[in-house]
């Protein structure tokens, strides 16, 4: 177990160190040099479907509406996001992606699609299921850890 544990630990630590840096290098191109990796994740959370409420996007990102508002103000100024009050309930602020934001969304999505393809390439269905189980366990660990530390 020791050798396998050390290998897992080494791989996970390296992945965590690399993912943000490599993703930023891949997605922050000349066209999108005016936004950050974090902005891309906000754009991803807004999505290209119907306008989303600020509170639902904040919840999805696990941040406060106040924190999200600061980032959205920046994305509105740069022409990525549109912000309007709901016609049904004036207290609700709805955000949606403008064309520039949709371009950023699909640019980011393409990077993620390539990453997933590379991850599962050459794996049998059985090995893919093992990988899904392992990654789900890791995800659950993080969720439980955050719940314990935020309580």
C-alpha cells in the first residue's frame, strides 16, 4: 500500500499544482487576455442558456452574492455579461452572457472537453467506472472537508 499511496499522493499534489496554471495558460489567449481564470469559471457558471439569478450563480460557485457582484461588475464593464432586473420580481438581478461571454464560455468548454478526452483515452469501460468512483470519492472528501471546516 505504501508505494501506491505515495504514487497517489505525488500525482494528486502535482495535479493540484498544475491544473490552475495550465488551464490559465490554455484559456487566457490574446482574445481573452482581459479576464482571469476565475472569470472563466464565473462565465461557465452563468452558462449560455436562460439568464440566471445572481443568487443561483453565487450558490453554484459557493461564494456570496456580494463577492460575485464585484466580479460581475468587472465582466459587465468588459462586455462579457449583461445584467438586468427581473420583470417578475424587481429585487432579482438576472445575468446572462453577451456574445463575447459566449465565445469565452465555448473557449473554456473546449479546453475542458480536451482534458476529459485525454483523461479517459485508452481506458476500458470498467477502468472508466473505477476512475469515476475514485474521483467521486475525492470530490466527496472535499465537500465533507469544507462542510466540517465551515461549520
